[in-house]
């Protein structure tokens, strides 16, 4: 998994991983926690927190600004999936955050959300 993470941070890796998320998410070698028509949720390959889950769209969205406010279906899916994971993991009894990074804080050129706890 660490090698995949390292590869994903190269120019070629970013391109290939983006294609996998948008066209062939079934091929990703990750532990899926949840998958819907629009997104996939899995454990971060290099977690910074005891619970560190990534929610990645299957849509081609480079960043938060690329979201279309006139199409709320994807964000509804993010919220629903995050709520389900919070319930499933009992995070509502401790603490958690749902984060989206942008600008220089976004290290991977594909929109993603971090559900973290700990």
C-alpha cells in the first residue's frame, strides 16, 4: 500500500489513479468501506489519524471548486456516506471531522474528503 501511495504522488501516478477512480474503481487495491454509484470510501493508505477514511468521487472532479452547485446529488451522497460511516464506526460517541482540502493544501489533484477521528 505504501508503494501505491508513493506512485500515486508521481505525475504519471496521479494521471493513472484519476483514471482508475473515474473509469475503473473496481480495480483499485484498497479496502473498501463503502461504495456507491458516485463515490468510494476506503481507509487512507498512509493515515495521519487512528481513523482516516477517504471519500473519493468517481466523477472527474479535480477540486472542490469543480463541484456544480446545481447538481446536489453527489454532495448528498457524500453526506449520507459520511453519516453512515460515523454511525457504523461509533465516531459520534467520540469525535470526528469531515475535511476537504483545497489550494496548496490539496496534495492529490482529484477532489476527496477526509473523515478523521482520534
